[in-house]
């Protein structure tokens, strides 16, 4: 389930096309009936529901309890956390999490779990969510994966910069990109 297509230039419709090309079933919940990406999603074979992903009835209609993964990729961290909280309450139990970067981020650890991929940009909120006990029990029905696009890009850039460099004495590299958070 993709909770909203975001801004028209966010290219989430391309994400839907790639997921469909991988053979995944996709349900898009989009509040804007006029969103320009809806037609591409429909043509890719996604089920498109018009309504708010923050409404429990829409999540039930999208068959949240049977979903493999819910993608909370809003630009607003508060919306993503709200969707995570709503999802956890609808599923009726807590949230589990793993942090393996090698796993398929869209695959829950077992078929009885619903994965929830949540994008968080604010570093302090990201740290709080990662440390919070809300996702420690592996028996919970919701499997949480939190990520920061900023961290992912920084890691990719660092890997690219360090490829081919042989510096055994180098233990840590500190990079700062953008403005500092106070």
C-alpha cells in the first residue's frame, strides 16, 4: 500500500511502475482525484483508491491487514508518524523492527507481518523512533523499517568517494552536507 503519491514531481508513480514490474500487487491511496500520477499507476496495474490514507476506512478498504507493506513516504514527518501510529492501532498490537540493510525493505520478516516503511527526515525524531521500545518485540504484527533519505544519500556518496581508495589507517570519516541542526 502506498499512502499517497505526494507532489506531482515526486515520481512516486514510477515507484509504483517498478513495483508492478517486479510482480508486486500495489494499492495506492491518493486523496487528490486529479493527481497526474494516478493514470500511470492505473496503467501499471495498481489499484487506486481515492481518499485519505489517514482514514481507517481507507486502510481497511486497501486491506491493510493482508498487505505485505505500507509505504509512508510523505514529505512531512508528522504525517508519516501519524500513519505509523494509526497502522499499529488498526493491527491491534505493537511494532517490531530489524535494521538489516541487506534485506528487501518491502518484505516483512514473515508472511504474518505487515511491513511499514517510514521515511523520517528530522534527525532527532529519527533517533527517538529508532531508540523507542515501540518496535522491539519480534512477535508483533507490524514490522517497522525507518529510513532517512538524507542518510541513504550520504552513505551512497561516501561509498562512491571511497571506492578504490586504500587507506587502512582510516577508521572514520565525518562529512556534513547542508545546514547543521541545532
